[in-house]
C-alpha cells in the first residue's frame, strides 16, 4: 500500500528522488519518510507539504509518519 505522498507524486509524474532534491534533505531520510518507514521531523514535514502544496495533516500523522491510502 502506498503513502498519500507517493500517490501525489505518481499523479504529478514526479519521483521520490525529485522530492528529496526539492526539500534539500538527506536523500535516505527523505525517502524513508516518504515511504512511511521513518518519522519525518517537523521541519521536513513542513517542507514536503510546502513543495507538494498540501496541508501537513493530509499527508502525515501526529507522530510524523506518512499516512497511507
């Protein structure tokens, strides 16, 4: 099952790698956060939401894990 972030990226024909380059965070940590395997920091959540132009609550839970579809 994919995360909401992955779904948004797929719909926009963008990659996880593209997103990590846009948010300027460590690629490994960014990828793991997008896949929902690592909680994203508050700052990382804000950057990802900003780049994707969606509310933070729409893509992350209260602990920083990416929400799944």
